C-alpha cells in the first residue's frame, strides 16, 4: 500500500551501461517528478510530468530520458552512465499543478545509484 | 544558485531541548514548505506556510515566515530521539508544486 514506490532501491553498475529506474504512485495524482540528491544532500529537480506530458526539463543531459506510459508511472532511463551520475534519485508526485499554492510532494524512498 | 539555504548545516542537541532551524531564500514566493528526511528514506512533508501567513503550528512544530527578510524558521519543541533526521525547506516561486526548489538541509541529531 506504499503511496510512491520506486525500484530498485540500490543500483550498482559500470560506467557506460544503460539502466532504468521505475516509479509508480497509487495516490491518483496528476503530476510526477524525478529529483536527484547529490552527496551533499542537495536535492535538485530533473523532470516533471503532468498527465503524461513533460512539464519541466531542468537542463538534464539527454542521456537521461523519462518516460510516462500513464499518469501513475514515471520511469527514468539513463544511457551511457558516467561516474558523476552516482547519486540518490527520488521519484515524487503531487495532486496537480498550476496556480495552486497548497501543493505538497509525496516522495518515494529513493534509488541509490553507484556508477563504478 | 539554489533558492533555499538552511542554517545551520548541522545541529546536535539533547533530548527534550528545542531545535531551531532557519531557511533563507532569494526570490518572491507563494509558499514555503518544510520536509523531513530520515536516513535512507524519502522526504516527508511536514508543514506548508503561505506567503500571507506569518506563523503556523502543527503539533510540536512551529514555523514562522518573514517575507521582508526572505527567511523562515522551523522550531521543534521538546525534541525526541525520533526527530533525528535532515530537515529541508522548499520554496514555490511561481506557483504549483512543479516549481518547488529545495535547500541542502539541516542535519539534526537528538542525543538521548
């Protein structure tokens, strides 16, 4: 009954490989996000989707490609992994978007990616 | 540069004491939110304060917002060991959660 679930929790891989992280939310939310948390705990938004439509792409390298097959799922595919991609990646969702001033995010538990 | 910056970066206090964390931001906001992150877990929403509010309470949490100084504080009263976590502020600059920008957080340790 987890609200926002992402898999896998840990991902260890070699440089140059391609990997995917999956995310699903059962809250009925319209908007989903990917955030990256670096080793200094700085949390930065990467992408957001609203009803399967890309809303935000925060100057992320095009090696990162989000895919939203439906509004409950937002997956992240990473090509040609680099050492600097090592971080914790969080999926999140919110009820809507737009001018509402009471939106809060619900986060998954994170995927720790280690590129060797 | 990041929008929200928490201060201090780390705080260690004894159980039962109050903990105060501060957040400063640079641009006008619609609302400011505080989140908690336990080690190895995702962030959990604690409280949201709108730009036209000055203070808000939720249980042992008290949040203040001073838009003239572009700053907010989170006070946790009567701290418990379970409050040990990182606390993040997040600002919504243009409206809607899709624009939430987080700081680096304050690492709070409650010593028994």
